[in-house]
C-alpha cells in the first residue's frame, strides 16, 4: 500500500449516530476541526468546505454509505476502513473521538489503513432485499417451530400429511384437541405465517424483476443446486467479482476453503 504524499490533506472522521468528530492531518500534524452533524444538509455543507484534493477516511458502520455518497463528489477520495483490523493495528491507551479520528487519518497517510469495498447503490439495494427476505424466512420458521412445540407439549401425534401448513395439514391441525388458549395461539401464529408468506412473495417478485436481465444470474443457474434465490443472494454478497484477485480470495470471502479446481468446503467443518 503506497505512502501518501506529506502535502496531501487527510480528514479523519470518527462516526457516531448523530455526529462525526473531525480531525485534519496536514503537513504531518493533526488538529481538531470540530464536529459535523450527520444530516444530509450539514454533510453537504461540510463537503463544500473541503478541497478537491482532500482524502476522507472513516470506519465502516451503519450509516457509512450515506456519508460517502454525500462527500465523495467534493473530495479526491473517500476511504472506508475495516474497523476490526484498525483496532488490531492501532492500540491507544487513551481513547477519545479525536484520537480515533486522528488514528484513521495517520494510518491512511502512512499507507497502512486496512480498507473495505463499498458496493454501488444497486448492490446495496439488493443486499437489503436479500436481508429482509432472510429475516422473514427465519421469523416464519420460528412460528412453525412454535406450533410444532405446542403439539408436542400436548402429546399430539405427528401430522399424517407431508406439510402441516398446507391445506390438508391445516384441516388436520384444526381437529386436534388443544386447550382454548393454545388453540388461540396456534391460530395467531398461522395468521402471522400467512402474512410473512405474502411479504416473501412481494420480495421475491421484486428480486426477480431487478435481476431478470442480469447475465450473472443466468450463469449461476447453470450450476447444479443453485436456484434463483441462491443466485441472487450470491450476487448481492459478492458484488463486483473483479475486486477479488483470485478464486481463493473469493471463496475465502464467502467462508469456504478451496480444495481443488472444482471442490471446496465451508470453513470450520471437517
């Protein structure tokens, strides 16, 4: 990683929920530049006061993408630091917002800042949709497991039908002898399951429409065992595949270990 020019000005931001502490590194010296409120208007005004040759550095956090979008048109570069690796490199006995911002600026200026890739807005939107879909699936699974637990607690035998939550399974479930309060709880969970199912259908349609013409999806669908949902999830997670210098880097990022030209296994398994 190249060392930055000593004449370049680096702005370090220690980002919080509603403000960011600002430190300027110029001519090898750090000085505090106060705080900036994290609203669109204040960030735009702050960016207008920066120089086109400035480089801004901040850690990856929940509102990083919005901050980067607000500032990158005003400066030469906005760099996102990997917070875990920054903490592993820089140990400060005294921690304040100003010190944290100064550490980011100094690491970037010296060329030792561990950075992370920022996805484009399309990939961000895809990731949000995939994340919401995952949450809905987990919530629906939890509700179904709770219904199974109620049946188990009252010694109800296994459903004779393949799908307890299909038409025949639900008809069988309605005939089982449950206390009134448990019956009410089961019916409530069934209604929630149905609502989650409707929300899932909406998200699946939106994902399909967003990626219908994406050649990456069609290419992934040629892999045995990869369906549309898996293909879209992979694209959302990987983003720009060209950022990985090798196949090994890609599978490591995904949590797998390459075993050979066509074989890999998930890390942490035997």
